[in-house]
C-alpha cells in the first residue's frame, strides 16, 4: 500500500513539473531557441543535481514513461516516410543517405574510440567494450530530426529539388539509424557479455534483426486493427500508446528470461519493431491520415514529458568533465556530414551549388537521437547514463545550430517562399476582386458604398470597363503573373477576394503572399479537398457548401448579432480597425474617448484574440473590432488610424 502511495506521489509530482516545463519551453521559443532546450533545462533544474525534485529513485519508477515516449517517437519516425513522395528524387536521396550514414558513423565511432582514455566511464573498459560503445555512439550521431526539418520547410514555404532531397534524406536516415542501432546494439551486447564476435554471434544478431522485423509487421497489423475501430479517437490513441509500451515491456521480458535460462541473451529492438509497424500503417493501409493525426495531437505532451525526464536523468558531474568531448564530437559530426553530403551529391550528379551547401540541411537532431541515447541508458545501466549525458549534449548543440543552418541553405538555393511584408497603409481602403460575375459586382458595390476603392479583375475580355452606375473599374488580366498583379496595383490593396477556380485562386494567393504581403485574403472554395492549401497561405476560406447553413444557424441562435454583422440593422455597422496612431500605444481602453454609441468587442494581437475590458491597453499594430453607428465608426476610424 505504501509503495503504491509513493508511486502515485512521484507521478503526480512529475506531472506538475511537466506542466511547468511546458511554460518554460515557451520562454525558450520566444528567445528563438528550440522548445526541447526549455524542456531539457527544466528537467536539469528539477533533477537530482540541482533541486532534487526528481531524484534518481523516482526515475526508476518513471521508467514506463520513458518507454511509452520512445514507442511514440518510433511511431512518429515511421509515419514520416511515405514512399510515393520520394520517387522523383530517389537517386539523389539514395546516394546522399549512403554518404551521410557511412561518413558520420565511421568518423563518429573512430573519434569516440580514440578519445576513450579521456572519457571517465570508458577508461577501465577492455578494447572490445570500447569498440561496442564507439559503435553505439557512431550510430546515434547518424540520426537527424525530421520534425525540425519539416518545421523549417513549412515556415519558409520552401519548394524545389534541394528541399525535396533534404526532407527525403532526413526522413530515410531516421529509419536507417534505427536499423543500424539495432544491429550495433546486438553487437555491443555480444561484446560486452564476453560472447565475442564469432559466427554464432553473427547468426544471433541476424536472427534478432529478422525477428524484430517480423514482430514489426505483426505490430503493423495490430495498429491497423485498432485504427479500424468505430470508436472515439481518444480511445484509439490510448490503445496505440499502450500497444507501443507493450512492445517495450515484451522485449524486456524476453531479454530477462533468456538471460536467466539460456546460455545467451536474446534482445529484440523495440524501437525497430515500433518503427516498422508505423511504416506499414503509413504506406500500406487506408488509415495513414488518421494515424498521423493521432500522432500529431498526442505529440506535444509526449515530447514535454520525455525531454523533461531526459533532462532530469543527465549526469551533470560527468558533463562537467566530458563537455570538451561533446564539443569535439559536435565538430567531427559536422565534418562527417559535409563529406557524406558532398560525395553523395556528386555521385548523384546534383548541381555543384547544392553539393557545397547541402551539409547545412542535415545538422538538426532531436527525437530519435535522444530516444536512442535513452535506450542505451536503459539497456546498459552500468555506464548508459554517463554515455547518454555526453550524447545528449551533442544533440542539444546540433538542435540549436541545425535549424538556422537549414534556413540559410534554403535561402541560398532560392527555394524559400516566405510572406512578403505588408505594405504601409496610405489612408485609402483598396480592394481587388478577381472574377467578373453577379456576386463580385454586388460585393464591389457594397464595399464602394462604405468608401472603399474597388477594382474587379476579369479573365474575360468583354470590353466592359466600369460597373454600371458606379466608378468601379473592371480590368482585364491576360494571365495570373506577378507583372499582371503589379499592373492591377495589388500592392496598394488592403483586401483581395478570389472568386475564380481553385487553381487560379491558389495561384493568386501564392503571388500575393510571396510578393505583396496583403494581409486580408478571402477565397471562395470550390473543392473542400483544397482547404488546407489555402489555409497554409493565410487565406480566409468561404465554403459555399457550409456558409448558408452556418448563416441560418447564427440567425436562429443570435438573430440580433447576425443582423448587425451582415449590415442589416439600419445605420449600424461593425468594422476591424488597425491601431496606427502612436498616441494610442499603451493607452487603456477606459481612458480612450470613444463616441457613446460605439463598443469595442475584441482586440487581435498577432495570433491572440483579447476579450476587451476597461484595462485593456492598446499597442500599435493591434486590430480592434468595433460596433456602432456608421457616423461614429467614421470618427473611431480617424482616431485609430491618425
């Protein structure tokens, strides 16, 4: 009973520390440092060497958390590899991957072996044991970070052969490194248990690898069965995580039983089993999208828990002695990456410009590398924690430097497509509507009545130059090019409305996003499957299929609010205004002299929506939603945008 109470207290205490870790990670992110650095830092501070909130004894109790997290990390690695997406760049991916694996593993292993006398836990080891540790270190140094690479690509909206090759190599290598680690882990186990390296040990390693692959296939079928259930996603998520933990539990049991009852130890690599199962689900079932969604949703809390616990398990006393070794391994790894990526690119006949800088795309390390380091600590408890401390130090350096290098490389090859700067407001509200039809003419007239200057861009040369009865221009555009949009003076527009086909609308959104920076992009959706594409470029999407039903729903539940929003209330309106007047910066809402018939509903600051109250303080750049009479709204507009 007392043991159960202590276990509960340890888990509850760690949960509170993990919540704090989440907040501390956000502070690191604001300082442009990786989130995992904040989680590791929290773990170090809470660990046995600083505050002692997570003592070493508690880490044994929390071992199941480690194993569950490692299963998730292996699932995530397998889900990133979608073979159909790699076919177009397969030759480059194949050669660069081969070059990186061979050079990084060879240089990393040799460096650790040569520096063994300078590493405290390796000094007393035999030559065979040193080889075993060196092989494990070399294998882990090969690992990359697909999640970090994907985040950089999404941030820059990078597209092109260089980016495609870099992503393909990064994803493939994490698969290769798990297989490489499984082989070297079995070899290390044989060397460290004095079995030697003979034909029998080779046969044992081969049998363990084949059985791990077979168990991975079986796991894939189990995951497919779970995903086929007609039940809530949270139930499927729990079962998938429990299944992953079960793989680690089973592997440990088999190892323990074989050690007690057999002349040799049998070890099936759980990371490899989980990765193969995930790979099967992602490439050979109809549940790929749902599986990825589950992993995406559960990822943040798992990473917080895992990296916080990893930080707590670091041996700071060892790190104080071995930090020069970690630094040396960091630079050796960079050299290995350069040699491997350059030689692989040359063999693949890639452009020499790409080959010279491609090494910058492969520096990042995170989940898999840390997971493998933690796995070593579990498999070889006598020296595994000290080993993990050195390796984690190298990984943290790579994760801090890696994303920055990858961004530079993408910009150097010209494959970045970031958002252009939003043009300065010239005190005239301009809107451009693409597509000549009854709806676009009606919208143009409505905006014109509110004082906007409106143009309609038409793909049809019908000779019409004006909307009848107004000063609204109709401009013919022969093609959707940057030059054509310049002629339309898109750079002056505060709003773009696209009412063409989805392909034409997306082309407009891309050009506006990359070259003009117009903040307000509104798109009429024709095919629901294209929603995510428009969302990625910051467009506000109107789906005619659901808009009418949503409108009726709002009329039923909030008739007055909906009427006001649609401008159906006589002499009443609602507007979004940007705070441009520097005199309002830092001023509280209650101190602002507004017309009595106006009300500030909300304030949007970046991606955050603030529900306004009297103590809300404005900042230049805020977007403020105001409701009131049309006359008063004009006064407020002048006040905010002066």
